[in-house]
C-alpha cells in the first residue's frame, strides 16, 4: 500500500532527529489509519491503536493540538515494533495484506 505525501511527511517528521514537538496529533491519527491501523477511543483522552497486531495506548494532546517529544518518541517505538519504520524510507508498507 502506498501512502500519500502528507502521510509520508508526518512519518518522516516522527523519525526526524532531533525529535520534533510540533507534529499535529490529527496528522498522526490520519497517517496511522492510512497505514491500516485500527484507532478507537478510550477513556478520557486515551486513544487505543492496533497496527499489524501491535497494540498501544496514547493520550491525545489536550488542549494543545501538537504532540510533545515524549509522545513522538513513543510513537517511533510503536511504529518500529509494528514494522512500519521502513515506510519512512520507501513510502510503501511492504505488507500486501494492508
């Protein structure tokens, strides 16, 4: 599956060094959905995400719209564990099932 240029930019931003703190949470959610993630609401500001069988829970930033550096670092780990890290380089998931 190919991701569009906006999702690719969001993915690149997540893996950029130094860690960015101005990535919009809505852009991250949109990218995750494009990658085939199941995103569901939890209690309060919690968001449950399942991607390629890997589960994680994140807190949606509130009242800010941007994620902080800690959340970006956690998202990096989650995407790497989900096998998505290579998408940042190729633009393709490498998973024919998605």
